[in-house]
């Protein structure tokens, strides 16, 4: 297995290079650039009508935006010779922000915005698996029961509701019926004399609405996947044999059926992993959460190339790592899968 992991990691390096190069090329050839965004922010439309000032031209030259896209990509990769101390991504330097926070290192922005997104998405993902998988297991065991049909309809209705619409609805309802319910940010604004339990309660209230909006849509998908996988396993001959041996139903379901039905769930988990970093800009924008989703939205709207490239790079790396982790988990869950054979 170790040799397989090493080979996969070595393959990830050129894959990430190709993804980053294509991402940078598409950003550079797309309409808009950081210089115009800064001019709009400082002088509005009048600044654009008068043409680029000398300062704007120096800005473009300083950051290499006057060069072709492949030169700019090389500067991002190895370091910009115009910027003192620039080392490039290959040496761990992700550059500085061009528009969102001009001159601020991208790593500082990530340190500031990443923790809220991580906490929010980890809680949402844990809630999804804690609710959806048991619901799917019970639906497969009680096939065609009232719970099975009712949960299917309920989860599919939830799946059809857009999360930004649900977020707006929750904000409107809370403003009308529960004006004390917080709908902005994740950290409560409490005095230093507030009690420990009051801080816990207020923090929990801040998390409830965003977590609901991030998690409810995945209940239907994950529960249906787990139900379908379990139903296919329950029909197998070795499950009948396990029951004929006198094993109790919980042991048959949890030890034999669930373990062999985990492969689709592992695949879904690998796809959810990039969301821990990228976040949801709809939810973070609605609830004014200073996370990665809102940061990415600001970077896209202002064409902050170094910041966008860092976000894209982390998302791509997490996607590839998720695929690798899912392959390893396949081998742990199903002994019939051998990574050594598949790599030959």
C-alpha cells in the first residue's frame, strides 16, 4: 500500500500543476482585472473614463499584469522579481492580495478566514452523517414502511429547496417572530462579565441557522445512497448465512451489511472534503460569516489573482487527497480490494 500511496502523490504534483496553470490562464483571459477593480473602488466610473493613471500603470507593471498570462503564472509559481522577498508557491509563498486587502499576505488572510469555515463545515458534515446514515439504515431494514416512505418524501422535499432561499426565509422568520435570534456572524458580542453558559448558548444560536442551511440538502442524498447500498447487501447469500448461524439482527446489520455498504458513503465523503476549505459563499454572505466562502466571493468580484489561485489550489489538492483517502478506505472496508494489484 505504501508504494501505491507514493505513486499517487507523485502523480498529484503534475496534476496540480496543470490545474493551476489552466485556472490562471482562464482568470487572465476573462474580462476584468485587479487594476480596474482598484480604480473603480477609488474613483468610480470617472477614473475609468479618464483612462489608467500613471499609478495604475505602475501597479500593473509591479505585479506583472502587463505580461502575458504564462509569464504571470511563472511569477506566481517561482516568485515575482519586482516584489522584494517574493519566493513563489513552490517555496511556500502564496503572494500578496491585490484587491481584497491590498498588500496583505495571502497566508494571513487564510489564517483569519479559514477557522470559521472549518468549524461550520465540520459541524454540518458531522450532523449530516449522524442523521442521514442511521435514517438510511433504518429505511433499508424497514423497507416500504411508513418511516421509509415518509422519510423519503421529507428528505426529497428538503433536497429540492435552495439553501439561499431557506437562509433568507430563516432570517425573515427570525426577524418577525424571534428578534432576539442572532443572524450575523458566528461569534456573539457579549460583555466580559457574561457567564460561561451564556456564552455557550449564544454561540450555539449563532451556529444553528448556518448549519441547517449547509446540511439539510445532503440528508436526502446520503440517506438514499446508504439505503440503496444496504438493500443490495441485504439480498446477498452471506447475509442469509449470517442470520442462519443465529447472529442477532443488530450484529448482522452493523457488522456485515453496513461495513460492506460503506463504499458509496466513502465516495461521497471524498467529494465533500473540498467543501471544508471552499465553504459556501451563499450562506456566508447571507449570515455575514467572515469565512473562506465570503473571501472567495470577494476575490472573484475584484479579480484578486493570488488569492483566487490559492483557494483553487487548496480545493484541487483536497479533491485529489479525498480521492486517495477514499481508495485507502476502500481497502480497509472491503478486503477484496487490493491497491497493490490495481497499481500494477
